[in-house]
C-alpha cells in the first residue's frame, strides 16, 4: 500500500539532501563534523532582523 502523499504546496519535513547527509556525513565522511563556516564578510551582509515584506 502506498503512503499518503502530501498536498500540493506542502514541503516535507526533510529533503533528500538531509537523508544523504545523515547517511554519508556532510563531506562524504560518516560521523565527520561539517567544516563549512560562515565567512565574516557573509555574516556582515546577512540581515539580523528579517522583515517579511509588504504585499502589493
């Protein structure tokens, strides 16, 4: 029996990438920590308070 499908427009709780990371680790090495870090320049550019915006 097939599992029930999510209605259109609803994202699943986790993606295929999340499943792969769980199985193989972030860089293909199971159990290894993720070495990716936000650079200081990118951190400065990232807004701290995100306004949801205005509708037209």
